[in-house]
C-alpha cells in the first residue's frame, strides 16, 4: 500500500458553476495539503486522472459539480458505484469511450477499474450547480459559498484515508 491519495478537481471554469472543482482546487492549494496527497486540476480532461492513477494510489477524491436536482450549493460526499467492466458489451464500451477527453467521473472510474488502477477508497465531493450552461468565469453566489465547506469535506476524507492507510 502506497498511502498516497489523489485529489482530482474537475470542471470547466468558463462555464459558470462547472468551475466548482477548479475553485475548490484553489482553496485547497491555499490551505496546503499534507505529504502524500497529490492535487490535480483536470479541467475537462478525464484521461489525466486515469493516467495519474496508473502511478498507484490508495485513495481518490474527485471534486465536481453534480446535478441532483437540489438547491444550488448543496454538497454531497458519496462513494460511486463502479460496475464491473467485464459486464459491459463492446458496443456500450465503444459508446462510453468514444471521446476520452471528457472528465465524466463515471467513465474515469470505469476505465481506471478496467486497468486495475482504481484505488480501494473512492469518494466524490459534489456540489449542486445553479447554472453550467452560461459562459461565465464566476460561480453563482450559492456555489461560491459552498467552496470552503467542500474543501473542509475533502480534508476530512483525507484525514480518514490517511488514518486507514497508516493502519
């Protein structure tokens, strides 16, 4: 076990609240992270996360805007359900991965699992966006207010994962 943890902040900072992950990455950088934690900001490049995971991690935390039809700024922490890649037929696989550049967490997890690179601990810190369609570099007020709390949740996950890795 490496004890290393990857925090991958996903999103397009030019599309209003889709920049949530980028804002959390900046907050985490300002706070500083413990040794053994790598922070990457992937934009919309999903393959970057998979490539990084190939170097071996004990845990992965993905930070992203997640639409669950809740009030804007609502935060969630959840463990994704990643299906067994061997149960996906060739046509479905081809449809899922026709564009490897998009950082859709489900596809990142599935590809990483198929390569044997998905860590045993995976969490998503998601925030309900208000608007991800408008071209704007600013977050909506509700999502901007959620950034420090999301960084707090990432730090809590890191503490728990580091304690679990220490045994």
